[in-house]
C-alpha cells in the first residue's frame, strides 16, 4: 500500500503512535538533513527507551551506511491524501524515523515512499509554474500566462549542420575536419558531398566515437554506385587543444557548439592550436547566444557542462581579436530565427565564419612531420571510380546497357518495317511515320551521337562500334579514348576481328 495514497490507513495498521506524537529513541537533526540523527535522550543515558529492546546503547550519534543516503533536503510542505488533507514533511520524517527503529526492509521502504511523495510534490509544483494560472489582484481574476516553449523547425541542431553543408556545397573543400564531432552526425551528412575526399573527426569521448563509428561505414549502395572521388574517413580520440600534424592542411574546420565547454585556460589555448597551428583555409565556429536565453522558460545555461555563454557583443569581440592576431577575416551570422516581436535578441545560435587571408596562405608552410598525439579509433575508405577495379566494373555495366538498348531498338525497327506496307496512310505514299509534334532541340551530346558511327547488322550478328559507345558522355568521361575502352572491356565482352566494335547475337536474349 503506497504511503502517498492512504497514509492514515498505513499508520493505523503499522504504527501505534499518532502523527503528532514524538516517537521515542533517536532524534532527527533537522539542520543536518534526514540522514543525521541527534544524540540519545538524556532521560535514559544507559538503556534504550524503545520497548522490546534490551540493548544498552543502540545507536547514538549519526546513522551509518544506509542512513547516509537519506540526506535529501525536505520542505515543510507535505503531500496530501485522497481526501485533500495536507501533511507536514516533518510528520513523514517522523514516520521514517519510526521505521528506522524497526530496521531492515521497512526502513528502506519508508525512505522510498517518502522520496516518491516529495518528488511528486516537486514535479507538480514545476508543472503548475509552467502552465497558465489565475491570480486574484484587488478582487479581480487576472490570467498570468507562463513563457511558451520555443520550438524550431527544423530543429536547431539540424539547422547548424545544414549551415555547414551549404558552406561545403558553396566552396567545395576537399578536406574537412569536425573538431568536437560528438555523435558524428555532421560527418554522416558531409560524406555524401561529392567534392569531399577526406573527413576527420576529433573528440575527447573515446567511447562515443567507437559507438557511432559504424554510422560512417559504406553501405551496399556505395559499392553498386561508387563515388567519383576517393573518400577516407578517420575518427581520432584526443583533445582539440593538442597539436597533431595529421590535422594540417585542411580546407575547412568546423567547431559546432564547442568553445562554450572550455574554461578560461582552455579557451586561451584554442586559438593558438586551431588558428595558429592547424591553420585551415576556413573555420566555422558556432556558440549559443545568451541574449536569446531570455525567451526560454528558464534563463540558465542551455547545458550543464557549459562554462559560459556569450552575448553577441562578447562573441564578436573575441572573434575579431582572434582573426586579427592570426591574419583571418570573419563574418557573423547565425541560425534559429527569433519569434515575431523579439528580433532584437538575434539568432539563437551565433556563428562566425573565418577565412584565411591570401597573403597568409602564401606564407603558410605545412609541416607534415611531427608527433601523432591523437589515437585512431575508426577509419574507413569508400569505393570510387578512381579505383581501377570499380571503374572497370562501371564501364562494363554501361556498355552492356547501351548495347542492349541499341539492339532492342534495332529489333523494333525491323518489326515495324515488316508491318509498314499494311499501315500506309492514304496521303503518305512513302510509308514513313509523320507526326505533328514539334521537333526536339538537339543538345551538344545529341549532336555528337548523330555524327557517331551507327550500329549495323551482318546476318544474325549485331555490331556496335566503339566510337559510338565512347560518344556517350558518361563512358567518354570514364574511358577518355577508344584504346582505354578496349582495355576495360578485355575478354569480358566479345569484339569483332579488328576490335573496333562490340559483337552480339541479334536473336539471343541471354547476352545481357
């Protein structure tokens, strides 16, 4: 039976004393909390006053072990029963003290019940504070609305990642590093960018990197449709405040919601390592805007691990000073639009985009030799058309597809030619198909296909010249010339005697 539901019934069944009566034995010290007991009563210094207890000294001083865990601060406002009556918290504690005298499971049960009741009361208070309530002012009922919870669509973290993604699409960097990558969500988004050839994530939480590393592995689709360029992904365990030569020469470094986790000493080291040593061409730094916090129900730090949260002026002052010292330029923006009527607080997340100046780029000397401080936690590489085996596989597949399409088109034309005399229109003596549809405009690729050699048929063999095959833009890009195409086809696809055309059986459907 729960104490919070029927406290009077429970006391009637188990406690011979009333709620107002002080139990005999140890006294609870209210100044120390519920885990401390006072000294023994002076009236019985030698023998315990509890009935059926023959011990002379049964527990003066503090309660050890289990009692030490019951130090939660307690308010005087107690919970109520089903009838709506309120009980003082001190009465609950006296009941727990009485259970303590009995010891064992009853004591533990009393602690759990009391903690549950007090937790429910505190939770109800918080909910009531966040809901709209009515108050009486000078005899009038006045509605006092609470602050509404601000919701971003899409969520704020997705807006931050989308900002970096847009930056990558605009500037086409090849090497991108995510400093403080956390759950590698940003890296999982950037791996689909065709321009990126190397992705690196650095984080101090090794277990988190190991757990999320599999999200970056290539899937079946990546093998069936390889990337155009190579892609290598590496996760390092280490601090971004340490210098590792493997982080040199990057085109973009992202520091998303990172600097607010640094104390003053670490924050002073951060520019020296990232701007001075790593020296990437572009750096993106995002951090919470403390001015926006006034719109939240609780105006406190957004995360318990944050050491600070800057206003726009504080962040811009710091960013301009760093940019000036390390020869960068900086632009300020953000994500998370404020609600209507509160535009003066700015974006919820403020962002600084740093770009290395041209003269600084010329003077930057990359020293790839040095100490490897970071520990490799996860690494993988993606299949790409730069790898000869994947390129050959794609070329063979495309040749199969085009030859099959041309053969099918030729077979359809033969059947139409056989039926043509039966369907000659009265005004069309040539028997050719006429259409009122507008003639499509030919592109450059279409014009190249028009002048390419046409397929032909000799008896039951169908031939497609390699010059026509390589005229297709995709195959021309992959092979470059006929000699390379012939080398890729090798002994997989049959060619004619002089190796100038692909040879297939016209009536055999099992060729492809």
